[in-house]
């Protein structure tokens, strides 16, 4: 199965100058924990709910601080034409729960999560090993 068949297409892209509070409310309203950050039609990074809490609030940033102060600017992605297993192995290697999904023009067209992959794959060892890798990284941090 291909990523384009399981990814979430309903994504919201925020700008680097978006306030943390606005990003947090958008995550709440969209029931998501990951927002791509873009500017001038280009992906600049991503911010997660954990970024907002751990890198932002816990470090004393105010809710009006821009997401650029907490976002990850290293973009980890897969292509919409990748097989689910390829993306899952990439998530495990990078110790992450979500990947931006790009099309052949390198434009973001969706997001895929471990949950999306778990729903369509019979390989529970694969999805479990991603969770274990992410948990190891979180404990080490």
C-alpha cells in the first residue's frame, strides 16, 4: 500500500511568525499534534504539541512567541508514492511519529502518522518497533 492511500490530506500549514497560542488552538481544533510550517510556498519545518510545551512553555516563552522559536527546522518527509513499509522504516530510523508527505513537485500534500500506518498494515512488529524507538529517544532526552 502507498502512503498516498493512508495519509491525512487535511493539513493546515502555519507561518513561522504564527504565535504559539494560535498554533496550539489550531491543534486543538483540528485534533492534531503536528503542524507543518511554511513560508513563500516552501516547507520550512514543523511544530508539534510537544515542541510547544517542552521548548516553549517550559522554557518560559510567552504564548505570543512565534513558532519559529520552537519548531524543528530539519524537515523529515516521505513521498506520497512511497510504500507504507518504507515510510515506517524511515520513521523508526528517525525516531519520529509523523512524517510530512511530499508529491513529485516537492510540495507538501499530507502528513502520515504511526497510527495511519498501524491501521493499514498487519505488521504490528514494525509499528511497535517505531514506538519503541521513539520512546527510547524521549527517555534519553
